[in-house]
C-alpha cells in the first residue's frame, strides 16, 4: 500500500509544476500594467516605473522570475496581497474554513441522498421511481447555480422568511473563532441561539452547492449498479437464496463503488468552482468570494496564489481518492 501511495504521489509533482506555470503566466497575460497595479500609483514618471519594475523583479528573464516564484511557493511564500498587504497564504488559511465547512456539508448531503437514490433507481429500473429520480437528476444538473440560488432566496428568505439572506451567522452573536467552522465555534461559544443561527445561515448555500454533485452521484450510482447487477456472481448470489439486502449491499454495491468514488472525488473541483458563485450570491466569506473580489480589485497576487492553492487541494483530494481505490479493491494496488 505504501508503494502504491508513493507512485501516486510521484504523479502529482509534474502536475503541480504545470499548474504553477499556468498560475505564474496568468498574471502576465491579463490586461493592465502589473507594476502600476502593485504600486498603487495611477500616474508615475518613466523613471519611477523603471525603478519599480526593477524592484519587483519584472525586468529579469521570465524563467528566473518563475524559479524564484516556485522557490517561494515551496517554502510557503505565495506573496503579499496588493490590497491588504497581508500574506496571501494567511488570508487563504483564514477564509478556507468557511469554504471547507460549506463544501463538506454539501458533499455529505449529495452522498447521503444521491447514493441511495441511485441504488433505488437501479433496483427499480424502468419504474416510475427510476424515471422520477433520473428526471430530478437531469433538472438538478442542468440548473444554473446563480439562478437556483436567487430562486431559493426569493422563496425561502423573501416570501416565507424562514432563512437569512446572507452571511454565516447573525450579527447579534460574536465570539472569537476557535476552529474556523461556524457550526463548531457556535457550539463552543455557549451562547444561546448561536448554533441555530449558524445552521439557518448554512441551509440555503449548502442546498445550492449540493444540487449538481447530488445529481451526478445519483446518475453514476445508478449506472454502476446496473452494470454490476447484471454480473454472474450477483445472479449466483440470488440463486443461492441470499436476502436482497445482502445481495445489493454486500455483493453489488461494493463492486460498484469504484466509479462512484471517482465521481465523488471529481466533485471536489465542482464544489470549489460552484463555491465561487454560491459564496458571491450569499455573501459567504470564503475563498470563492475572496477570489472574485480579488479579480475585480485587480489583486493579481491573490489570484495567482489562490489558483495554485485551490489546485493543490484538488490534487490532494484526488490522491485520497486513489488511496480509497486500493482499500475498496486491493487488486488496483498491483
């Protein structure tokens, strides 16, 4: 298993280097003068521009700039924000728990609902239940996040007034962050009503973000289960008189988990991409909204570092998915 892990880890190194090249080149192909943006000066003399160009290192060859940038990334230095002047990594680590909390809740809902629906649709193939599940999955996958989010806000926050419109918790509550996860911190604070407020703020963003992953997981689970249910060993298990729950849960589902796990791992990228729109709509203070604000403010250092950090998280999740392959099916390790 350890050798299997090392082989998968070795694949990530060239991938990370490729992503770093893209992130490094991104700031240099965007319109505008990065020297004037980073300096904050709207009008400057040619002498001042040349001085700042040399100070920021833009007058050196690109490959030298890239090597210096990659060396800083390896040591944890992603540069400083042009706007806040704070290290990009510090801002990312401060805001990431909000996005992580939202993404974890969304993927849990997607798995807990999507997998059982996919199994039921496969077992009841061709029935009204199968058609209904696949129809809802198609609608959920096709629905634009920004439209779905605004629709839920209008109905549940505007008409019914059941949920708040934005934020992570009511302004009536304040407590120092301990873990960065609002649900946990609100419980630790001991303030009455804080946890309920945190949950009510989390409901709509979670539903919006979970919609597409739920639809994809349900469809993939159904497809994988249909393929496995037609195998000889499943028919043999049924012929032996094993209970249907045992046949489906032990023999069929375990062998159908490989493509489902792959789908769940790929949804991490979907969640982080969807978080950009979801956090913007609900004013959720996570890395998605942070990246959008940085683009509008032309904070190129944040955009560059944020892209690389998000890509690194996706690669780590893919590595974890590869490890799960080896646990579910030991033959994959060889």
